[in-house]
C-alpha cells in the first residue's frame, strides 16, 4: 500500500520546519529565525491514530529575496506539491495575511491539489478570532489556528488531515519503516567536493540543490532508492570544514547534523577532491568514521579533471591517497566523476558487499573451530613465564561484527597479537571490507557496551 503524502508549503519563516519537526516527533529540520534555511525538500514519517504518512518540508516561497528564488528551489517545492495527496499552506498569525500567501494559495488552486490553510503562531499573545478572520479571504471554508512551537491545535488539524488522505498502512503491524529496512549511506566531505552532484547522478534527477557556492546543502537530505532488489537510503550532508574556520552559529548546526548523519548510517561515502588530494580535514573525517566503526568507501571525485596527467602521476596520486588513509584498510577506494557519472555504478556493488559483511553473523561453533586453527598457527608468547590461555570466542553483535574472546589474562595481550587476530578473522570469514571489533575478556566477565 502506498503511504499517503502530506506536504507543508508557505512563505519563509512562517514555521514550516517547526511544524515538520513537531509532526514527525524529532528535530530533523533545522529551525532558525533567519529565513531561507530550508532549501531542499525534506521527508519524514508522521504517525497518527495507528496510521503512518509521509510528510514533506519545503523551502519558503517568496518574491522578497534580493534576487528571485532560484529555479532549483521552485522546482523542489513543485515536486513536493506534485507528490502530495494533501497540502498544508502555513501562514503567520503575527505577521497577518501577506500578498505572498495569496500568491501561494493561487498556485495551489492551479495545481488541483486539495489544501488546508493553517495559521501558525497562535499563542497566548494572539486572540484566535482576530488572528484567523482575514485568512478566510484565501477562499477556504475552514482555518486551522495552531502553535507549532507549543503544539496547540495540532490534534484537531491531524484528525481532519487523515479524513482527507487516502487509507494508510497500520504502523502497529510488524512491517518496519523504510529507514529500518534500507541500507543507510551518508555522503560526506568538505564543502564543494560534489556530494549533491553525486547524489543527483545516482538518482538520475536533480533531487537536491546544487550550486558552485559552498554551503548550499544544510539539512541532511534522505533519499530512498530501490535498485537490484535492494533498498538504499542516501543521505546528502552539509560540507564539513575545519572547526577553526566555522564562525557562523548556523554552520555549526549544519556540521553537527552532518556528523549525526554519520552516526545513524551504515556506510559512509567519504568524498575527496582529486585535484586537491587527501587533506588533513579529509583525514579528520575519516578518523571520525573509524571511531564510530562505520563501513566506508573513499570516493575520489573529479577524476575527469586529471586529463593531461601522465599515468605515473595518476598512479602516484592514487597511492598517496591510499597511504594517507591506511588507518581505514577495509575501505575500498573508487575514483569517479559525479559530473559525468563515470564509475558511479561501482558504488552500488561496493555498498552491497560492505553491508553484507557489516551485518555478517557467524555461529559460535564455526568461530571456535577457527579460533583453534588461529592459535595453532601462532600462539602468543608467554609473558613473565605465564602462558596466555584462550577459552572460547563468540559474536554478540553485528554492524560492525563484534567478537569477544575469553582468556585468562586479557591485559597481557600485545597490540601486535591483537592485530594478528583481527587479520586472521578478516581473512577466515571474508570480512575484508568492513570494520570489525575484537574484545578480549576474562572468562565470566560481563561484556559492557563501549561508548561511541
């Protein structure tokens, strides 16, 4: 069953993103007093009365910009209107009815889509009767006064919304959400390395806003794609600069959201600019990915710009990048061009391979037979005349595969022998493209979760 879709539209700064966050129950969209923060359309899941709906937040439509809204932004809003079964036109009680509200209402009438007029920012300082009266001139029979910030009027609005939407799946069933079922892939990197261009090329459409001006991606944008029987969720993120160069408080929020996207994904595509090579900031991001034990692909974008370089120069560049990222030995390196699409298909096969390894679970019997062979091949030397004894191995979790080896004196295991164990587990079980965790514990010791 197709999930009914509800879109939120309106002028800048009327509270669209605040309402979006309120309805999905989490702070996904960035909210600020400064208008024009939302550029791309954002998707979330709204659950109400045992049903679930797709909710879309959109950029503010305005004729008051210093220059007219870009065609890309207008297209983003029009795509949302086209997708939606019902639209919420959000207005501002404190600002009153504006000419732009009328223009947007006319736009919605021309679209042929049903819409409700919602008057936001109705709180204790505003009399409801005075706040809503003038909005009836938009040609609607009913006005919905709400406060997205405080939550007043939301229940009544949603009760009417679900009456106007097509039937929805019952979220109390065992069917998981799209986010739970999809392989989540975050595209991260410094500003202007081509993250949004790459995502658009993957999708075959201009889904996210692209500009030569750095910093045009703000909210993380989740986009779902089904390919070859697999469901993917690609997350486009804001460019991450060095902390010392971030002076704007909003940029700190954008960067924080980008880093949070790494935390909630399965696999990170870390983009590098082929013309600049691996910078210190790229390595810093790579270190963050490693600390969180995420699957990783290092994508070298703008490979097409190296025309004129000799084969030796290109080989040296590739080797240099691999050498700088030697702390991520499991991350495949893929040179590509987001502009032309060259080598883009390689990412799908790499993602599927990494995810299969990242979620691999191995039976305890198989693991312990492997442990015996690993010890037979190379047992650790005695420490101060005391022999290390290994009892058994188990795998308590996946994503990444985590192995606990119980022994008599875990504190005496040298890092070189731990590295040997890690390499043996990788090669024995074909876990060459995923991070893995090896934990040594005393027999009988309870395994405590380690903080990220």
